[in-house]
């Protein structure tokens, strides 16, 4: 996965790239205007690129940046020129998609969590642990896949809740910042005819903006 963010006003001309969760055992190496972070196993965790606008056109960018394959290639060329052997891999998959909850079963170690089997494309299902009080089988939802950056800035990483693997998050309208969304916990349940499972969910689309219009 590859998650990039840029905020000139808050952080200066720095592109922050994350490829895996970080922890206190990570090590950082800086050469010229590039810092590469790796974990204890030597695997790439992230890259901080100073003077980023000299390499990429980041005009108007504020928050998450969706890097194209060409932009990733330019960053890789800069890494090589700075004598780093790390290589970034472009990630062009949509991270917010329409999903369908096929199963929802009680968590064995919780009185409010449910273990869902959620379809996120024609041929892909994931296990997601959800605490939404309205969670049930047979509903269309919005899934933040592993590698998604929420509007709050938090990242969806692979994880576990009370010992049960969870890969992704079934989100609420409040968490997505949609107009008129109820300001209470609960999955955003989409109309059955909203879109096909696996379709990218765009918060700025007319359909997304109107989900709660009549509530």
C-alpha cells in the first residue's frame, strides 16, 4: 500500500508517504532532502520528501494525495539519485468502496462487537469487526479498505479487535463528513440500488451528498 499526504501550510513543502504501520523500533536515514524509514526487519515503512513541489506538481494539494504511477516513478528516480535502494509501488486501487455485509455474527469476547463477512468486489470478501449498533447481514455499506485515510487523518491498517482479525472498517456518514449525517454511532446503510458492490465511493458525488438529504 502507499498513502501520501501533503499540507504546505501546516508542514511546509514535505510529502509524507507511508507504506506500513510505524512503531518505536523503526529507524530513519536521511540523505539530502529525503528521509527513509524502515522497520526492524529492514522493510520500508515510509518516506519523507522535502522540497516535494520541486519534483511533483502539488498545487492545491491539502491532505491526502493520490499519487499517479508517473508521480511514483518520479519519486523512485529521486530516491535512486539520492542513493537509496528503496522503491515505492504505486497503489491505484480505490480505498472507499461500496460493500455488502454477507454475514454478521457476535464476537466471542464482546457484547457489542460483530464479526462480519463483507464483500468488497465481485471476487473479494474481507473480515471486518464492527461495533456499529445497526450492523446486520444483508445491507449495503461503505467500506474503508486497508490503506484508506479517513477524513480525520487516521489510517486504516490491518489489525485485530479483541483477538479477532479485522481488515478494514465499515464507516458511518459522520466519519465520512457527509452533509446531514446523524452524529451518532452507526454504519451508513446505502440504498440497495445505490451502486454495485466494489464501486468506488466518492464523498463529493451527488448520490453521496444526497444520502441523508431527506432525513
